[in-house]
C-alpha cells in the first residue's frame, strides 16, 4: 500500500520535517514564557499595591488604638473623679 499524499490533520503532522517541529516547539515555549513573565509582573505590581494599602491600614489601626487608650484613660479618670465625690 503506497503512502497517501494527503492525510487527515493528526497523521499529516507526523511526517513534518524536524526544523518545522523545533520552530513550533520554540514558538510554544516562547509564548508560555512571555505569558508567565506578564503574570509575574502583574502580581508583583499587585503585591506592591497591597503592601501600600496594608501599611496605611496598619497606621490607621495604631491611630485608632491610641485614641481608644486616650478615651479609656479619660473614662478611668472620669470614674475616679465621680468616686471621690
């Protein structure tokens, strides 16, 4: 049985020359590498943004704690004044 000159898609790729196969593999690897690099850059940027937000929130929480301490101190002082009368 002689080889057919036209075959369906998966089988016709079997007889492709090696440089074409290597070029296809290189193109796929390049695409995956570029996609991964874009994802790394995206998440690196997002991480930087989240760090800024976390620092701001940490400072706000410390300010709130300080206000609560001050308010607690005033409340204790107020209770002592009323107890002494």
